[in-house]
C-alpha cells in the first residue's frame, strides 16, 4: 500500500483511461485518498490540513469540469495526443534546493539551452519529416504552467507546494497580498460547495486526532471505500 492507502480505493494497476479528463480525475481522487488514509506526517497543523483539504477539493473540481485537460494548450486538439510526453516532463524536479524559486530559475536557464539545441536539431531534420516540433510544445508547457500542472497531478509530495505556488492563481485569480502560508485556505474556501465547506472542520478534527496514533491502520475494504466516498461526496 502506498502511503497506507488501502488497495480497495486504488485504481486497477493496468487501467487504461479513455480521455485525459478521466486520468486527471483519477489522480485528483488519489490525492484526496492520500489526505484521508496516510496516517503519519502528512499534516502538521489544523491550518495545514485545511490548506490540503481545500487544494484537493478544488483540484478535483477542475478535473471534473474539464479545465485541466486543455489548460496551457494553444490547440485544444493537442491535449489528448500529448499526455505521454507532457507527463514525462513532470518527472524533472526530484528536489528543490534551496527552495522551489531558486530551483525554477536554474531549471529555466538549463531548459532554454536544451530547447535551443532541440530546435536546431528539429530544423535540421525539417518540418516535412516531423509531424510536429516537440520543442514548441515543451516550451509552451513551461511558459503556460502546464509543466507544473502535470507535476502536481503525478507527485503527491509536491502537490501542495505546486498547487498554491503555480496553479491556484492561474485558475482562480489573484489572491490578496501578504497572505501567510497558514492562511492560504481562507482565500479559496468560499469556492467550495456547501457540503464541502460543512465537512471541512469535522474532517480536520478527525485528521488531527487520527495523527496522534502513530501506527498504520488496517482498513476494511468496504469501510475504506465508504470513507473516501464521504469526502468525495459521491
């Protein structure tokens, strides 16, 4: 079990998704499952838990509203074709030292050098030979923020940092200035549904109590499915 997530709530290992939207919804729901079932060290404070709850509910809504599958593409028809390479891009940052801002600056410089070399190679081959220039779409991915979308979708450890740093304001507009890290949830909680808002404080209370017992929980499969369904509001 990954992060103590019961197998009963995971998608089948070899499942194939018919659309990019389905893929994003599945990943969004796994982020919610992690918040529920990872027993130790995922949340540190009540506000940290609220931040994570709000971010995951909003990310799933974006996926269900088909807003992730076309985000960052100049041509909507490209999104369904390019999931494989854009997903591969998201495997880059394994660590952010000293922090994500510094990492981004360094990566951007290296990426521009690499893309220039790729563009030269593609031009040497010629457009009549290649169906498209991969460098063009990779550059768009970086410049529009789709790089970060795919990274957040696939990497649970980075999800919250990337969501609040690079995705939140792209989808929901500017936040107030000088908002502390602990108060990020306050800027977006109004966007949750009435049911999601009503369930947040009971969830936070349960999660903070749950983390006090530092041992893995052996979830009954049906109970686990029901618990996930309660937070997904299905």
